[in-house]
């Protein structure tokens, strides 16, 4: 039974099936998920009854349950994020860039929104690749060391920043910026609606962008709602600090 006083983020954490429902209704469960479901539905002008019915149908469905990462070690969660979502971003952005260029070459002179979308995609590529590098080379190794100290009772790891909240704050605002760029791409494409008679490349481009946005939401959900709060709590508990 869906608890209507919970935030969207809390529902996504407790009921992993709900993520598919939130994607279908366009409800933000990652960067903007800290609001009650009723408020999120009102903002999107969606009937809450419909969303609640879909959530309950999802919970009762036979579809395989997504992995519950709330019980995994942070190292396993990081391995999953890097192997699945970071690898996908790195392989998909160049493919989308090729599709964007082909569609612009063919239709850019009559469809100005394609040029605006391509510029945003270039910017998104640049920002996301830097973002993934900071996570993989600075933040994630620190979180793994922090967890290692907890498990072994060892000393608190050295950090090149004050507290972990500092890089996490930076990563969270970069998530918001990336989410906003993709929301703008979605708006420019009229919710990824291809024109009548669009060629297969046009369809592949819009389908690819839509999948990319959904994957990024799941990626950000795992970081903002699971990995980061657990890492902050671990550091705040004074893990492994020697007196
Ligand atoms: Fe990431
Ligand atoms: Fe991230």
C-alpha cells in the first residue's frame, strides 16, 4: 500500500518497482524527489489516483524486482554504478553525437531545434565526462576507503577535501545541471516526438536520447538517494577515527 505522506524519493527507495512508474509519468525521483507524491503529481498536473493505482499494480506485478542496493556494501554499489551506468554514458554519448550530426546535416536547415539540441548534447558530454572522472578518481575511492576502515576498524582515510559533504554537494549540483540539460533536450524535441515520416536515423536519435535520460535518472537515484547518504552517515559516525 502506497503511503501518501512519503516523498517520491522514499517511495523509490522502498519500492524499487516504483521507478518504472515514475519514469512513465515523468515524475522526478532523483534530483527533485524530496517532495510528497501529491505535490509532485500536482506540479505535473497528473491525477494522483492514477499514479497510486499504477504503483500498486507495479508492486503486485510479476516483473522481476530490481536489485535492492540498500543492503549491498558501498563497494558493490560503486562497482555496479561504474560498470553499468558510467560505462553506458561513455559508450552512448559518442553514438548519440554521431546520430545528432547526421540528423542536423539532413534537417538542420529547416528544423532549428535540432541545432539547439546538438549544442546541449555537446555541453552535456563535456560536463558528464568530467563528472564521471571526479567520481571515479576522487570520491568513489575515498568512499571505498571509508567503508574499508569501518569493516577493518582501521584509521580514517586521508582526504584532499574537508568533509565528504563537500564533493558530494558538488556532485549533487552537477547531477541537477545534467538533469536540467536533458529536460531541455526533451522539451526541444517535444517529448521525443519525431515528425511524421521521419527517417530511421531520426527515430534512433530520439529513442537513444530518451533511453539515455532514463538511465541517467536511475544512475543519479543510486548516487543521490543511496550511495551519498550512506557515505555521509559513515563519515559522520567517525568511522575508524583513532583517539
Ligand atoms: Fe556516477
Ligand atoms: Fe554522479
